[in-house]
């Protein structure tokens, strides 16, 4: 049996695209391996949203030269966001046999067959008719009980720092019937929790059916016990979605709503489409309606023109909104974006100082929130081994990572855990009982 190895960089959507490619390969008789050296086919799914993953992908691709030299029959394929806009940066690696973009990953089987005969470079610039059929592919699931479902691709918003509209094209929503079918199929395969993915999932719209409508539809699928959706955008996140979250028991009280900055001046330069006050007002509405909700967000520090005062406004926004989790990134200029023409005027050292300060504040908030869970009994869906491998881990409905001792037969089950220890990043607890299978 031929073996494939996939290395994925970047966001959940890339992970989901890789799972789909793996599903296609499995249907073609390939078997997955975790060792690139023993693979007949190596796929690198790249990310270009920040300079860091971009560079990591280049060095990973460079290192594959050794394998190609030792086993020249190995097919090396590079796909995703980097080749979509900058294929030359991949073509310079002469050991790469196949280069493809973000619009044709579902054609991977056919592309590989061609790459066995000659070098293939296929970058499409817009949606192809087959794209609507993507959800019908059974993705290869690493996790037996939690699965991603991409419901929206691309983005129309053109934030001035962001490369996504250039690499993933215009925003398009997947037909609700196809989403429903895919979720049903996942439930039949034992999945209990689905994450509906979109770059701005709140703008989901298929012929008038919006995200709230989709949540009601998906909640009808028997066997699915939890539904999450991500990423939310402050301009699209609205009362109707909050009402759906309140009305549908299966929808988890967790929202990833990236503010990016707390300064209206910077938000304007970022072309985010909302002010500091509007962001805070959205969060307050959410917390008033669903007091137990967990909030997370992304932040960019050191955006061109960000003064100490602007940064302090970000800190104060965080103090006002109180986050359960936050992801902070130092601004890095990306090609094709409007901001790449702005002067990158915050020194690297200062960007890093701001990153540390904001991360510290977010850590303190997370720690305080998690401390309140001490002694509480939490319902946890067991996902597998803990990151360190010794214990089991799973998540609460509001997305807190919980680690505990237990046997592997609990994976995929709901259990009750008494929280005995807390930290900013996870909770530790004692298994009380299995609640439901
Ligand atoms: N669509 C989501 C939104 O609007 O919030 C975010 C999608 S983006 C793929 C993921 C995160 O990467 C962003 O929220 C932002 O914080 C970060 N990011 C994007 N471009 C960046 C850049 N040029 N420099 C640093 N961070 C960046
Ligand atoms: Fe990028 Fe902005 Fe679109 Fe998010 S909304 S993907 S940050 S352009």
C-alpha cells in the first residue's frame, strides 16, 4: 500500500483542507504515515498569514530535498496559501514535483497522477464548479469525536494587513444542504462535536440562509451534541446569532471574536470596519445575554502607526471585556496588502515588549477565570491523550481544556470531572463518572 504524509501549517481551515485531501487519498488506496521518510507522497499545506509560518514552511520544504535525493520516486507536493500568490517562491525548490493552490486541493488525486510523469504547477484563480462538492468527501479524522466543517471560504473584507482575500479569494458560503449532509455523515462516523469554520463565519449567507439559520439546521442532526463556530467578526456578530446560541442547547457558549486592536485610530488604519466602542458594545450585549459565555480573541501589536497610547487602549479594551483566552501576534507586513505600503515603524524590540505585556494581562485574566472553576464539576467531552501524553484530555462546553487520569476507553465519551487544580491554560481534575456515551 502506498503511504502519504501531510504537513499542515496555519489555521483550522488548512487543517480541514488537509483532512479532506487525506480522505481523498485514503479513498484512492493510500495509507497515512507519520514518518515523511517512509512516505511515497509528501504534501506540505502552507500558510502565509504571517511571516513566521511562511518561513517555517520554506525550511520544511528545503529539508525534504534529502528525502527526494535518497528516494527519488517520492512525490513532493506543495499546496495552499503560499503557492496561491507566490508560486515562484516554491518553484525555486527543484525537488518539488507538484505545486497547487487553495482552489484545487480537492483535485489532489488527479494532480498526483500527473505529477508522476512530469512537474505540475496548477494554480487556479477562482472557484471551480467542483468546489461545492468538497463537503461530500469523507475527511480523514485524527480525532474520533470532534470534527471541522468548512461552511464558508474566502473573505471580502480586505483588512489592510491581511493576505487572506488574496490567497483564498472572494467569500462564498457552502450550500446549507451540503453542510447538513456532511454533519450527518460525521455523526454516523461517531463525531459528537462539530466546529463550523469560516474566515468570518457570521457573514455566512447562502441565498438568505444565515449563520443563525444554519445553527438551527445543524442542531437537528442526531448524535451531534455540541456545535461551535469560528471565526466571528465584530461587524457580523449580531443579536440573531446570540439568540440562536441561547435557544439551541447544543451550541456552545464560546465566541472567538478578534478585536485586533483597542484603538479606533488603528482599527481604522486596519480597515476593520468598527470602532473600539462598537467592539465593546457587542461584547457587553453577548455577556448580558449569555453570562456564562467564554470569550477569546486575536490581537496584532506593533501595527504601523501604533503609539504607546494606542497600545494602552488595547490593554484597556482587554480590561473592560475580560477574555478567557487570547492570541497575540506581532505585526508582520504581508505582500499584496495595503499595509505593506505603510512604514513598519514600531521597532521589533518594542513589538515584542507589547506582545509580552498583552500576553501577561491575558494570562492573568485567564488564570482568574479558571480559578473560579476550582471544586466545580464540569462535563467534559474526552478527546484523547493529553498534550504531554500521560493523561486524558477533553474540553468543557465553554472550551476549557481539562486534563485528568482515566483509561483510553473514555475517548469520545462525556464524563464528569471535579476540578482540583487550575492554571491559565488548562484545568486539572478527578474523574467522577461517565455521563453519556
Ligand atoms: N478572519 C479572522 C478575523 O478577521 O479576525 C482572522 C483570520 S487571520 C487568518 C488570523 C489572525 O492572524 C488574525 O486574527 C490576525 O490577528 C493575525 N494576522 C493576520 N495578518 C497578520 C499580519 N500581517 N501580521 C500579524 N498578524 C496577522
Ligand atoms: Fe483577513 Fe480581515 Fe478577512 Fe479576517 S476579516 S480574513 S483578518 S481580511
